[in-house]
């Protein structure tokens, strides 16, 4: 049976979301597909996102950026980590090639570990990249003035260019340094609205506003115990925050998948991030998002979101103090746009399936 190896960055949850949707689309067309995941993303999270069995190799081939919080980057630590990561680069690529060869995979999909792509090239294994960004662009944005930045950046670009395709999920950064990009539609899972179930479990008035607070896969607890009371609003938050506050509940205790919880909410409070933005928009959920002007992907995510969903940015001070009621009322009062079509996984499967089966690829496009 065909064997797909998927290497997934553990920098947040967005990479796992993107990759899992593509894997699910492939498996729907090819039920016998063997899946091996190479990642340090939580097995529990992977199991909630992927359909069917998979083998897990708890290995990481990238680290993204070193973070102090969900939105704060440690620039000095990140620059030092990249310098160390690229020391003896040829030896690292050779070791990666040997590890990939041992899997006997027919195709490698990387979101977005570039060492894996470099290793695949050396091993002579077909590989495809997938993401809305790449670490070369992120690294250059923050570390271009470092004394050794140029050779590191070139090694990163060479790895990404070695992929047969870089599937560029909408909305994405431009990636003008890559010639192998192929645009695909938005990647987002559609949920089932379980609002009635949630109302019953939590004994909520159906007229109560339900707001999910989710800041992505990197922890950033908020001081919600000091927030002002918000009449008519109930909050769903991560259980790990251990917040004791009226009308505030841990969403995990509902026993529902995250995507169904999101779908049932009136709004989500979050930070700029691919998965949360696309899934909120495609499920018709309003978005209050934290301003994050330093992150280079933000401008592209933000422009797309404001066309596709009801969305308003809030400052960090507003978020920390809970001064969000005016913005929440404003975003909920806005007219609902038509939901975008979450067709990116099918576009990706169109391209990947012939590579898995060893058949000649056909020409294709977003409208196919």
C-alpha cells in the first residue's frame, strides 16, 4: 500500500491542522494509505484531527522561533538556535536522509520542516512542502542583521526549493523567493454546531453570548479573574488556565471536539494564526484578535480575515484588562459575510495523489 510520511512542525497547532486536513482528504480517496507522522505535536491532538490509524515518530526537525509567550519572540535565543541548528549542516542533512530512507515512504509531506526536505532530496525521495508561511521568510524578517544570516537563509531556501511543490495555502505570505509554489484554497475543518448540547450542560440561557478564548498552541494564560463582569456573556477557556470566574468554563470538560465547540460559539478571542482564522471564518464565527504587527504573516492573515469574516483587532492592554465588551458588541452586530469555501485540502489531494501512486501528474488549478 502507498506510504505517506508527514513531517509536522510543533510550533503551535496550525501546522498539524493544515497537514491533517490534507491527509484526511488523501485517505478519503485512498483508504489503504499508510500514514507515518514525524512530529512532537501531542498525540492526543493528532488523534482528534486525523481520521484513521497512523504511526507516530516523536521526532522534531524544526523549532520555528523561540517564544516567551504565544506572541512574544525571544530574538536572541532564536538567532542563537538557528546558528546552532545550521552548524555542521551537511552532517545534519545526511543524518536526516538516512532516517527518512529507513521509513520506506513513497512520498514525504512537510509542514514545514526544511531539514526534512533537504534530507529527502539527498535520499532521492519525492517531497512536497505545505504551509501558509515558511521558516526562511520568518527567519529573514527577524534575523537578517545577524552576522551569519545570509548563509543560513540560503540553506533554508535551498531546502524549500528542493521540494517538488510548495503548496501555498490561502491566505499565505507571498513567498517570492520560491519558484515551486502552487496556490491551494483555504484549509479549515468544518464543525457541527453543538450549541444546544453546550447550553444544556452548562445550564445557559440560549440568549447568552458564548465566547471561546483560544490563543493557539503556545500557552499565554490571561488574568481573567481580574476582568470586569460581562453581563450576558459566557466564556469557554482552556482548562490549564485554572480560572475560577462566574460564567467561565473549561471547554475540554464539555467532552466535545474543539472544532465543534468553536462552531457553537458566537465569537472567538484569539491571536493571529492560520488555523484559528480560517476555521473561524469557514464556520461563521466572529473574531476578536490580538494586534500582532511584528509577526510578518499577520498582514496577510488580517487582510483575508476582514474580507471573509466579522473581525476586529484589540490591543494587548484591552485583552489583559478584559476591556473587550464594546469590541465584542461591535463585531457581533456586523453583517455576516458569505463563508469561504474550505477547499484547500481537496486541491492538495489533487496534486499529491498522483505522486503517491506514481502516475503522471495532470495539470490542475484552483478552479479544478
